[in-house]
């Protein structure tokens, strides 16, 4: 029954999207309200979770804070709407939220069919493998013959099959219905390998009896580019959302961070001067003030700082930069220039 | 025959059931009591009893020590983050519950405004307790306070926007606050609405009757989870863009209607159990419909279905945790949200959180259950 209703809902979403023309004035209504309404997940370690004080923190959350800071000079000028997976697109479509920053994979059908505009990729995720260190495995290609714990009925399971077949390796799947069961099975040593999205592996690792005895292998066998999205049809808002993300990455490329950004307004480097608003009218062109990027960086930090603070090696999650490093450091984070 | 039987007469008639000698005098029974007696009578009275007792003792011996070790002796009582709860034989991570306790109670309700929630809670308790104790007088005033004054005051206090109280958006509500708001609104709305629907369903007026039937069957025929999904996923699509109702309000309406439909059927059961004579007697006395219901039928019908009503209440109380799927954090939801804080991720975090949530739910449900039994006994004017 729930499934039928859900698919009916999905159909209605698709229809509704076709008919609905998003109003073009998101920025105006945001400024009128005095806050950005931001859709986040109902709890995902390091991406959107609440801390002891009850404040939302995380990578997805910080993007919204940066967006709010760029507009209002105040990272608190944002209200978070926790959304379940089924609700998220409707919430964006119906105007309940202004931006969706909820570990959402950028796919073609979502970008076109569902009427979203993806802003960029704030986290390159992908399916990975976790193994006990005592196996002394350093690459997924050494996993031939291993028994692999995996959740049933997910794309994870399909990716796993494809990967092992493509590499001519045998494996022995240990399949469970629920996430908790998979965790318990791996914890009890019923399988050698645990596979799911790498960000998920990082938080599952923390729930094991001895997190330090386990490692996540470097290979990612699927592409899960996660990023924020906005409604189609409001180019100005899309531009703002997109360039706030680019500004955060540019800032890291140019060595601008939350500590030194104020001094950087005096910088000689024209790239930095344009970014922090000392030169040009880039902010005004998107409907904001010229120091929009400065405000975002000042309050929230550059992309690197956001990453390190929420999921990086210094946090309990200990996720390496990997693909999320700047292109200059072997990753694929690359910002279009502010020029 | 003479008026009295002589002893000889009795002896000669040989009535088999007449005792003709005394029982030999026996010693007075030893006065038994105390623990030994209780154990023998209650635990080892017969062979099957003894077997059951032994099995249960073995079971407890098997389950209790690890449970107590986990919950108390090996438990971590304080700590600042996950480090405290890591380690080979650590038990429950109560430090996690301690750190997040305020969140579990208030959700993300702003720190400086939490006194408003406290005050609402105190008013609720102050209004409810005298209501629940039959001896306390002024029931009518009390009911007016609880049903009319309190909801208005609670709304003003919790939502704000009047008398200089800042508005607290419902996005920030959570934890036990949301659980209680949803459950209490559900309970308070569903009982009167259920009575009206139950009466409506038995009405002779076709419009009233079929409207009630459609309402009841519609809400009863759809799972609560679907109603919540509809309210949060479908409803916004039908509304013009930019118009949106408060999420909590949508959930409240959904839960209240859902519970009303169930309540209506429970009460209808009670109405049907009242003998026809009662209705006719009331009619014969010249009572109008509402008088008849208020004075004769409903007091009997409602008393009879107290277990069913409380059943619905308890079910409703536990169903509130479903609001998590539309992104509202009730008690269980906020506990689960706490698990995702990487600073507290440990093997014991989830188990401890669930144990805490279970304990809170149990306290409330058990309380309701006990009170209903007390009320049943008190109101038992006996059809037995």
C-alpha cells in the first residue's frame, strides 16, 4: 500500500513539476523572510547532524550556512528542514525550501525530469570497501574469494556483483535486509569485507567494537556525486547557489580562509581581489553585495576548512580528502574562476 | 410422626448423608505464614509448578547478570564524547543520554525559551492531577481549565508571538515535547470526535450516518504512515507554490483524525452493548436525544469500553514515533538523530539510546494502563 501511494506520489511529483513554473524571485523572498530555508537529511554523520547544543552541523549544513552568510552576513540566518528521502524533491518543488542540501546524488534524471538544478558536487562519494586491518589487504583487487557483507535490494549489491565479475574475482555475498544487521554481522566477523557508500562506511566504522582495527580501501566502485540543488526556473538563485560553492572552493585554491580573509582584501593577487570583492562588481551582478564571498568565507571557512571540520581526518569519521581534494592535489574539486 | 426426631429414629432411617459420630479431634493447624509458606504455595505447589519455577530461575540467572552489568556496573556514567564509551567491555553509554538529555526533552527549542515548555508542562500536570483523582472537588472548573484555558495558554506559550514572547517555529520543536504534543492533541481531539462519529454512525438521519461511515472507513482504511506521507508529500503539490502549512500541524490533523476513527468504533461497541431497555426507558421519561445520551447511555457505554479506549490511547502514543518519516523529531526520532553525531558514535550509543527511549515510552504507557485499571474498578457499577 505504502509503495503504491509512494509511486503515485512520485508520478504526481513528475506531473506537478512539468506544470509548475518556479517563480523567479527566490532571492527576493529569501531577503524578505530574513533567512534561507534549507532542506537537510534527518541525520547523517558528518553531513547533517545535531551537536550536543542541538545545533545543526555537517558538510551539507555548512553549505547552507555559507549561502546564508553570503546573503545576510550571518551564518545563523538559515532554517533547516529535515527531510526524508521521499519528501526531499517535493519540498524543493513546492517552495517549502529554497535549497536542498541533503546528500543527494546528482543524476541525469533528477537534473532533467525532476526539475532540479544541481549546484555542484560538494562531496564525491562512491561505494567502497571496509576490511579488518589484520587481513593485510591494501586494494579491493586483492579481495578474491572474500565473503562480503552487503545490504540486500540496494544498488550497492548490484555494483558489488558487477565489480567482482568485471575483475574476474570470486566472492561470497553475505546479504542482510537491515543496516543494523549488516553492522552486527560484520562486527561479529561473519564476513571479511563490508561494502556500502564510503561516507557510510566511515560512520559505521565508529560503531564497531574496535574502529582502529578496520580500514577503508581506497577504491570506489561507483559514482555518487553528492551536491546541493535548487529549483529550475530561477536563474538568479541558481547562479547564487552555484557561485557560493565555487567561491568556497576558489578560496581554498587561492589560500584564502576564515582567518585571513579580511586581510586578503588588501591582497595584490587579482584573483583574490576579485573573489573578496575588492575589484569588480561580481556580487552585484548576482543580486548580492560585492563582498558576498568574503562574508561566506569569513563565517564558514573555505571548502577545505568545511571538509576538515566535519568529516576530515581529524574528526572521528576520518575521511581522507581523496577525490574531494583540489585538482592541484590530485582530487577533482575545481572551481570556475571568479572573473 | 412426632415433631422432633429422636436419635433412635435417625439411626433407624439410615440416611446415608447423616453423620452419626464425631470426627476425631485434631491438633490446631500450625500457624503458617512468612516467606517459606509463600514460596511453597506459590512456587512449588505441584510438579509442573516446580519445573516452571526452576526454568524461570535459570532464565533469570542467565539474563540478569549480563543485563545488570551492562546497564549499571559496566556502564559509563559520564564523559565528554565518544572516547569515554569506547573499550572492550564497556556497558551502556549513559554519558550520551546525559549529554543529549535536554535535546531528548525539548528538541532544538531555543535554550533561553525552554522555561516556556517547562511552564506548559507544569500547568498541564497541575491541571491533570486533580482531574485524575476522584476525591478532589471543582471538577467542572478543572475541566474548563484543562479543555479550554490550557490549550490556549499552551499555544501562546509554546508557539509565541503574543505578549512579547518570541515566535519559536515548530522546526525547532522535538523530543518528548513533540511526542506529548502529538499524543495529547490526538487524545483530546479523538475522544469527543469519536463519540460524535459513533453516535453519527448509529443515527437514523441518512446524511449524518453515511458521512460518519465514510469518514470512519476512510481514515481506518489507510495506514497512518500513508496519511503522514500524503500530508507531507502530496498535499504541498495541490497547494499553490509558496503556500505551506506547518508540518507539525499537518501531522497533528492526520493523527487526530486517524485516532478518532478508531475511537469511534470502540465507542460504537459500547453503545451496542447497552440493552435496548435503557434507550426505551430514557425515551419513556421524555428525555431528548442529547439528554438521553449524556445522562443514560454514554456514562454506561464509555465505562464499559475503558480498556478499548485506553488501548487506542496507548497505540496512539506509540504511533507518534511515525512522524519521524516526515522529518519531525519526536522522542525516538531525536534519539536516533543523536546517533549520527560523530562525536558520540560508539558501539554502545545506539543500544543505550534505544534503551532510554524504551524506558520513557514504558513509563507513559504503563502509567496510562494502571490508571485505566483503577478507573475501571472505581466505575464498576456492575453488570456482573
